[in-house]
């Protein structure tokens, strides 16, 4: 079943075996699941995130959920490192200056001898930590519910969130959006950051209180931000973040703007549905 609005889904879902979700804008709630009836066995997300899905309602009905984390992790991670360097070294500003015949004047900061903090050490956080291990960092901090051996063996140190934001030069948000992580970067945490801190968000826009971020950037409380995700998406052209030269904004492309990713994700989304149909294990099942 594929629908373009919540109402469209409600009107047509009854009797469906599977539901493909994309974009995360339509809520998959208990009412929709009840309306589908007992035939609904599987929900397959074209993306990695599934915050629009009421996972408790799925558990109650024994419906399984698939996503595309296997096709997404490396792509998101490489974009994260790219966005970090582009923001820290003012690539966009330099590019604009050069194209208008000027020489860039602003100075950036490099990764060498810096402390990087990764908030949320799931698949993406771990992959980013591995990629960053090629740089000469002076420290790698991370937050997680439990220690991650894959990051510890790279010299990573598990710390509290406040400790991480206070000690890092670069802060990477790579965590999922759940009620507990909503607005974890707010004015109190921004106040703890170093004045040279640069924030990179590849998780979800609502991990950051955007008004507080605008204030911190305007007042030079922190140095800059690289955002692949914002609230809303896309960000309106007249939003203050769009005019700041210490901010790099991308239109949520981390997991999807490569040809390979688009093809692999489409295939995985379908394979997840067919696996359930054929009583086989899903290639990419979410642990509910
Ligand atoms: O797949 C997802 O959920 C993403 O947001 C990738 O950027």
C-alpha cells in the first residue's frame, strides 16, 4: 500500500499486507494500523529513521518494521565528515568569494588536534568515529546508553552529554529523535559549549532548539553549524539560518543523494516486504 496523505492511507489501507513509508511526514499511528485490519504484517521504511511510526502499536499487533540502515550508514557517515570539514574550513564562503572574483578572508579551524564529540553512537556514530580515526584528533568523545567497544578501541571515551558539549570543538548529532532527545541542544547546552564549537546535525532537526541555535550563532556564542536536517524541511528562504555565513545548510541529503543509495534503498525496501511475504528473515529489520 502506498498513499500520499494520511487520509488517503486511511481510505485505502484496509486489507493491505504491507505498507511502504517514505519521508516520515505521515504518522503511522494506532488508528491507521487498526484500520488496516489483521492482514497488515509489515511496514517498510525507505529511510533509516522511523520516528513517524508508533512502534508500540506495531508491537501490540505483531507487525514487523523494516528500514534501510544497511544502505544508508556509510553514505550518511561520509556526508557527515564532509559537512564537518566544509563547515569548519568555510568551503562555501571560499567558493562564493572566488566566484565573485575576491579572495577569501575568513579563517576556519581544522580537525587536527581537535576534540570531536559524537552524540548518539549507533550505526552512524560508530561509522563516523571510524572515518575520523584517520585524522589526528586530540580526543574522541561519545554519548551512548552503553559503552561501544568499536569506538573505545579507537580511543573514544564515553562521557555524559554535558561533558561532551563542554569539551568538544566539533559536536556531531547522530542520534535518533525520540521524546527524550527532542531539543537536547538548547540554550543551556549551548551555554556550556566552547566559543569555537561547531555543531553538525545529521540526525533530525528537532534535536536542536533552532531559535536557541540562531541566538548562539548570532551572538558568536559558538563558531558555526553544519545542518543536513532542519525544522521545517526545507527551511524557508527567509529563515535567519539561511543568511548566516557561519552556517552550511543542506536539504537532508545525507542518506539519499547518491545513485547507489537510491537504488539500494529502493531494493531493500521491497526486499523487506517480500521477505515477510515469503516467511523469510527480513534483510533489514528494526529491533522493536
Ligand atoms: O535515512 C534516514 O532516516 C535519514 O535521515 C538519512 O539522512
